[in-house]
């Protein structure tokens, strides 16, 4: 698998992996008992999803591996679909205990929206990684993307029903048009793949 080094880096150390699972879980438990479980979960999923996905892509660029991957025979669309999908799966597995803890406080209906939030964060992180040229730039762009996404998830606004984060944070209840967030995430993924196909 072309992204195997990324998976190995994130999963090969059992102690490191346990910390990545347990620490967020404890954070959500503590925040949940103070009434802020959903809000903390949104911030955690978005911040980690955007920055982690972006930084790993920039590391690939700096090592020269990204260029070698791009010029191989597979299409760029397929490559970035796999890259983003790998991180969606990774973060879903790592944060699933935290999502379940959040669901304990906010309701079981937040689970699919938490996964959609992970997907949206990984999509945005991939885009940030593509446009960033170095680690300094990736941090700046990640902040510029992360802050609005978090605010969209924790503050009422005219377009909040389109984003999955508001349902995780418990800002609003599930609307009759519950399919809007999956549609937004799907369109975002499609737009990312169209953009990277032109690189």
C-alpha cells in the first residue's frame, strides 16, 4: 500500500497509540461531566484531523516522496482519494472511544455526525497539505481552516445546518433535512479530488 509508511508511523508504537486513544477519551469524559463534552469533541476532531492530515502530506513533500507518488502510473485523483481515506479511517479508529464517550453525554445520534466531522477535517487537511510548501506554511493554513470550522460547529449561524459539527456539539437538534451534512462532506471530497487532479 502506497501510504503504508504513514500507517506504520501512526500505529507502530503501542504506547504512543494508547496515549492517542486514552488521552482524548479522558478529555471528553472530563468535559462531558462539566457540560462541554460535545464542544471539546468538535475542537479535538477538527484540530487533529486538519493538522495531522496536512502535516503528514507536507512531510511527504519535503522528503520527495510525494513527487515520486504523483508521477507514478496511478491517477492523482485515486492517490489523494486513498490518502484522505486512510486518514479518515485512522482518525475514526483512534477517536472512536472518544466519540462514544461524547455520545454518552450528547446522545447516540452524534456518532455518524462525529464521523462526518472527521471526514470533513481530513478533507480540509489534505487541501491544506497540498497548498502548503513547508511546515511553517502548513501551521498557518491549518489555523486559518481550523478556527472557522470550529466556530461553525460551536456558534449558531445562518448556515449551521449544513455542517456536521453543530450536531456533535449539541448546538442544534437533528433537522428534518438530516442528509445535508453528508451531502456537504461528499461535495467537499469531490471538489478536493477535482482540484488535485489538476496538479
